[in-house]
C-alpha cells in the first residue's frame, strides 16, 4: 500500500488557533487555513500537519479531545474541514492530522461514563487504581504530570485515582483494553476514509503502560511493554491500509530504540521526532545564540546516521518550543541571514523536513508580561511557584518562561503590518508579537531578499536535487568548527556541499580539498559567495551557501 512519498516531502505544521482567523472572533479557524492555501502552495510545501482541530474544551489547546469525529466549535464545522481538505488536495498538498490517543479530555463521553462507577462498561477505558497509605488517599506511585503535580488524580465518586501524564483534564487511555484499541483504529479509519494522508501521533511512545504501576519507574512509560504489538495491530486495522505518513512524537527515545521502531516493514512508525537537538543548550534572551554548536551538530549528525532501513524526520521548530531564533542562531540585526542559514542547514539534511508556521518568515520569540501567557504549562508554573516558592520563585519562573515558554511559538501568524498583524479583525486570543510591522508575510512575499523567498528558493532547489537529498549519505565538514555547521551529501559522483555559519562574527570553514576540485554550481546563498568552494572559506556573519559538485 505504501508508496513512501513522504521521503521527498516537506511538511508544514499549522497551529490552527494562531494561523488565520476568518470570522473575526480572535481565534484562527479552518476557513482561515483554507484562505491561506495558496500562500502555502507559493511557498512550495508538499503537506501540512494540523495541530488538533477536533472538539475540545481546550484545557491544552485541542490536545484534550472530547469528540474525535467532530470539529472544535471555534474552528468551524466538518463541512469547513472537507472544503479545506479539498482545497489542499486540489493544490497537490497532502494533509496530516494530529492523532492524540494517549489520552482524551475528561469531557469525552468515555471518561464521563468511566468515572460514574467502578462497574461502568467504560471504566476500563482509563487507568484507575486504588490509592496507597492507610486511608488509600495517596497516589499509587510518585509519577509526575507533565504540567505539574502528581500524575494521579483522586476521584471522590468512586474512591480511586486515575492516571494523567499531562493535565488532570487529560486522563490516559488504557491501551491494554482491546476495546480502546479498536476505537482508536475506527477513529483513524474515519479520517483516512475522508482522505487525510496520515497522522502525527502525539506522545505515541507512551501508550503502553508498565503492568505493575505501583512499582514502575516513570521512565518505563517510553515504549512500554506492549507498544509494538499495539502499533502493529493499529497498522493492520487502519494505518497500514492506506498510503500514509505516520510520524510519532517520541519524547525520551534513544537512538538504538529509534532505529528499531522506525524500521521499514515493521509497521510501527514511518519516522519519529526525537528531542535531543531541541533540548540541548539554553536560550539566550539577548539575541545571542548560546547553544554549543559542536554539541548540537554532533547530535544532528548522529541522527543523520540512521541505518538504510530506517527513516528520519528533521525539524527545528514546533508549537512546544521557543523559536529557533535566537536559540540556534543570532536574532537582532542578524535575524534575516541567520534565519536563512538555519533554513539551508535544515532543508538539506536527510529525512522528511518539518517547518513550523512562521519559521519561513523568521518569526522570533515574543516579549511577554505575566498576564500574556496562555499556555497551561506556563500558567500552571506561575501558579505553583507563587503558591509554594514566593516572590523569588515567581521571579525565577518568569525568567525561565521568557526563554522556554511554549507561548513563544504560538503567537499569531504575522500576515501583514495592519492591526493584529492581519491575523484577526477581532481581539486576538493571545498577544501578537510587536515586531509584526517589520516581520510579516506581505512584506516578505514582495521582497526578493526576504527569509520567505529564501525558503521558497531552497524548497525548489531541494526538489530539483531530491535524489541527493533523499538518498545521499551525510557527513559533517569541519566538524570541530564552533561557528559553522557544514556538511556534504554524497550520492555516487554527485555531491551537495552545505555551509552555514551560525555565528554573529566573521568565521572560516575548512573544506576538504576533494570538494574543491569538481565542477561546482552555486545553488543558494544568502550573501555574496564564491562560485566554487575553497579550501579556506571566509564567511560573513551568518553567511550560508549550497553548492552542487560533480566529480570531473
Ligand atoms: C505533545 C504535544 O505536542 C503538546 O502540545 C501537548 O501538550 C502534549 N503532547 C499533550 O498532548
């Protein structure tokens, strides 16, 4: 069934709430996405991934689903979804949904039933346990929830605890129950029959829980005991029956495990998102990147070395991380060349490339005040430190959020320089980044030197050289260099040399002599670069270039 079209693809992630608001209620919606389909066609992406747009009470902006077969009220109707799907397909763009099935909302009908009584037919859809301690009021184990506090919530009605690895409004499903697994397969089939082209599977590596939860280590939740069986079954019943792209979010995964669970023919995942490169280093508040480049390159290079039988996903940004500027490259006056340099370094790596909305404009982190944060993780942190750690704790938490809050990536898309960046005619659901007058799509579409135009060109070059980008080997060039990320992709006699300075200062790069001998064509550059690479390349701050080299 699988044609593996995804190996050539660049996928663009849309966070619907912040993409484009077509009805003026301050919240992005599906008709808004449809209006921007031509923009994405112009950019040249092959697929979009929509963060959840199902019915949800929005405790975690849609990652808490109350009905998997309906659309969130603020986003529109199923008819809007169908129209949007057609609009993308008619432009040759595929559509991936976000599959959030580690947990549901506590407002899902299954959970409402489940919590009613211990013998309810839906009781076993979730993970209920007796408490510990003399009065059985202590949680079954010491696991922590991702958004703060214990991962167990006591429910008075039935006198037991339920497990929630995220907020207490996101109870974990019990995948050991075969009815749950069939429900998930049916949900997938519902969307696949509509014509969606695959799924990004939210925290999918957590679905199988260790048998003895009273004594289990929380680490054992990553690729739990029955994970492979459950995924294979899902593939048989649904995912593997269609020509899909299945990408798993895989927090905590290590490299050997990743190779194992993305192995072609195993019917588990086509590729996964690991977190290693986005967890390294710190974000510097002062527009100076502070990630240790050697360490960062080392991680990326290691993940480029997946065996032939596995496939990878490459990305720098998503809705859960601050923007890559100024994390991996300097922002401020160097924002434009830095964003381009990052683009080149991403798009020519091996693997399916994922872009996040606004990355193609070089959007940056935002300056927030305490009241501006909207994300549950940020708000819970501020609430908890105020409660337990006093003013000093609150100060430290705010400093942390200024750098790491998920809110940074979720500010509304900057479409133009009119009010609210042209995102809405109403009151935006969250703060618009004040730099929208300078950074916005309308300006960038018109400017031949913009970040957007660079992405568009880079995507076109990537498509032209797709054999090399897809199948070429990867090796770092000048691996010890602390300022420059450079690598070569090789397929037989053909090579792509990608040199990207991520430094605010002039830098040099040592290029091996054999790469300077062939017949070179300069394919991309963000500043004046020589027509052919030289053994000692001098690079302006954040300069980048991509050469095609054919052996003579
Ligand atoms: C990962 C998602 O990317 C994140 O946004 C969400 O909060 C958690 N999973 C829980 O679903």
